[in-house]
C-alpha cells in the first residue's frame, strides 16, 4: 500500500513540475514540429506538454487511490467483452 502511494505521488509530482515549468522545458529542448502543426502555430508544444502533464497527474491520483486497474478494465472492457468486477 505504501509503495503504491509513493509511486502515485512520484507520478503526480513529476507531472506537476512538468506543468509548472513547461516554458523552461520548451526553451531548453526546443519545439516539436508535429505539435506546432497539429495544436497551433505558436504554443502547440506547450499545449501538448500541458496535456501530458494533466494526464500524468490523473494517472498518479488513480494509482494513489488504487483505482488504476479498474479504470483500465473500464476502458478496455468493450474490446474484450469482460464484465466489470
């Protein structure tokens, strides 16, 4: 249980810092041509980083509250026709 909480906190913390310092990260690594093309001319890379950081934060919270397995089963249940238990 403690291991799950630590892993979830680590994922959430990394995601928070990615969200908080995305401008610094873009200035250090540069922009992504693909993200700029599909998400907007200036700021597509930042938007993609924010999306990934929010997704990571949600995953971290799911891990902390031990809901990640049920969430994955819920998402993939239509593909495998398995009941949600």
